[in-house]
């Protein structure tokens, strides 16, 4: 703004004028790439002239002022092919479009290129930038399995299966490409056992697993499996392109596990034994075999039941080692369990059942049924004391029982035969036979308190035994008392203690059942200072104050 001042009396005049000053541009700014580094991408194996990137530079000079901001582009440092030395990239000088100058760049050889580009303005100034070219992958390389053959050993399937889903082998590979969709398979009919296995595709790994039971005890499987597996890097539908398939052999050997319990050739056996079977006799053979270890695994045997009368040998033979007794409780039928246990870890076992019926032999003589204690009052005339009947523990239907016979045994003392009489009658006890015991004369208890009579019993087959019958002569008070005396020794603890029983007052009386007929009292005094007397029982008690003498 220019201000003019004019002097004229009597006032002052001021004038304002706007002056526009135009600054003429000169080329004093270099071109600049905004980020310094430009990123581009090209597909590997692509054709010539494949667009890679567009480079742009900025110039602060006035684009309307001459050619100061007019940009042209060129490559200052290019990448050349090793064999021919030809440049790999070219750039459009006006648009900055960067293109491939050669075809078929290989990402697996060089995945990334660095190119230095230059931007020139119209005034002769320049700026540089770097273009980083990434090659995008295409699936142009086949997969390669790491081994031509895998050889593995795995455990057989436990029991009848089904098999677990566990991975038996990780099938690995290499592939120079970075983006692939791998898919594995077992080649059909490629070798023995191929149908027992499958392969899961988990990224670049194939997981081999069993889809059927693997049985070491099968002769063919025990020899092992061998089959082929394949991989493609083009997914499920890639099997039509052989250039993208690779295959290898897999050999699988089975390791035995203890998955088979012993098996008895016979699980249920029934036999009948005579009860007089001699000890040491072989009753039967219960043999078990085990399929593990190729059928060679050992088996141990043990036995339970059978009245504790049997044992089993190392070969499964059941042997009688103690005599049988059919007449014992539960002795006619028994269950014997033979247990076979293998030597595997963990051990497995199986059980066979031996049912034993013990047949009867006439080995049990007859025996008297109660009562076998009979009473007679002393002095009584000849009379019947009672009836005797018998039984037999053997099987009567086999003739091992009645009819019985009874008689006084010859082993009885003479006085027994003189004073007692046994009268046998076959009709007694519903025809089984019985006897009536009689006295021949009055009996004196003071002569014979009890009489033990031996009775000979015989069954239908002549098996005989002697049984005892006790005759008790009941006492009557038929003898007078006479004076008597006895000496009693009394041991006492220091300090006294309770009253001590000295026993009954002793008198000489042959009768021994007449205590209830007696009464007792002191002979001279009404009482005694150191002793007391039970007048009904005759028991004398020494008081706690009684002393020696």
C-alpha cells in the first residue's frame, strides 16, 4: 500500500492505492515420492507387460509455470536376468506404470525384487524411490513326500475293536509353493492291508490311522502290511493331474498286546464220581489256550470249590487229592471252578465250570435214632425199657439202607448179656426193622448206676456197625445212712475274702439221689461262730474270719 500526503492549507488529503506483486516461480524443488517406498505385486509365471505398480512423485514447484513440475519417470537400478542380462522391468516415462519386461518370473527362485526409480521434473531436478515387487504364488510345483517308504511298528487293536482313532504315523512333505490345499489318500489295491487304514489331511500333514481292527493273532496280519499313500496339492479334485501327485510306500508291523483271555476247550463239563474214587485220580482235563504271543503265552491254573478235595495241575488236569464223602453236608453235588490266568500285563483270565455229582456207595453203616438213653427204676421187675430204631445216610433206593437187623453185640460184658435182652422185630418202624430192650431181672443202682449196651446194626447189604445205648438205673432211697467224716483243705487269700463253700456234709449213704429227702442241722449247737450250714442242701460255708486250726 502506497500512501501519498499533500500539503494544502488549510486541510490534509490521504490517498491509498493497492499494488499486487507477482513472485515468478523458479525450479528450486526436487520431485519427492510420498512414501519413499512403493509396493507392487506380480504373479509368478506371468506374461510380458504384466502391470506391477504405478509410481507417483510430487513436486512443490508450480505446475502452471513452465515445465518445472512436469514429471517423467525412469528406472535407475533395474533387476536383470542372470543368463541373458536382460532387464526384468520397464516403466512408462509419462504414466509411471511399472511393467514386467520378461515373462515367467519364478517366485520359488526370487520371491521379491527391489527396483530404484527416478522422477525428473522439467527443470532438470530429480528424486528417487524404491519399488518392492512381491511375486504372488501360483501352484506350479508338485508336493514331495519326505520319504520314499515309511516303516513303522504299532500295537494291535485291543480286543475285537473297533480301533481307536489314534494317529499311527504323521506323513510329512515339502512343497516349494506357499499356498496349497493338500489332500492324502491310501491307494486302493496298492498292497496287502490297504483297506485297514485311512489318512486324515491336516494341513501339510497326513495322519495315518486304522479304520479296521488290527489283529496280531491273525497269521496274515502278523506278517505285516505294505501299501502306498498319495498326496496332491490341489485338494480333493486334484487326483486327475499327475504332475501334482506324489506317493510313497508304508510298511506297518504289528506289536502284540495282551488282549486275549485264555480260552477253555470246554467251558462246561459235568461228571459223576463214585464217592470211593481213590485219591490221585484224574477227574477230567480242562485245558485253556491263549492266542497272544503267537499262541505261546503261558497259562496258570487254580481251582475253587469242590469241597476242597480237588486241585488242578499245570496242564489243566483236575485231580482228586482228598477222599469224597457223599454223606457230608452238600456232599452229593458240587461246583468246581477252574480259573486259567495268562502271564500278560495286565493278566487276563477265564473260568470253566465242572459240575460234579457224587454217586453213593454203601459206606455208611446204620446208626440208631434217639432216644439212645433209657431209664429203669432200681428194684423194678423185668420190663421193657424202650424201642430202638435205625437210619442210614446212604441212598436207600440203591439198597444201601433198610431193612435193618439189630442184636446185642458179642463185645458186651457178660453181666450186660445176663441182665438185658434185645428183642428184634422186622415189622417195627414200617418194616425197616427195630428192637425192644428188656431187663431180665431187678437192677440195683448201688451195683450198676449206668449200663452201656453195645447194639450191632446191619443194613440190607450187610454193612454193620456197633452203636451204644445207655441204660440209667434210677435211684431210690433204699439204703440207711451211716456216720462218716471228711477232711477239707481251704486256701484263703490274705485279708479274708468272701465266705467259702466246703461242700456238702458227708455221710456214708449208698443212695445218691436222695438229697431232697435229707435235712441238715448242727449236731450240738444251733450255730457255729466260724461256719454256716444250708439246712436244705447240706452245704457248709466257712466265714471270712475263719483261720487255720
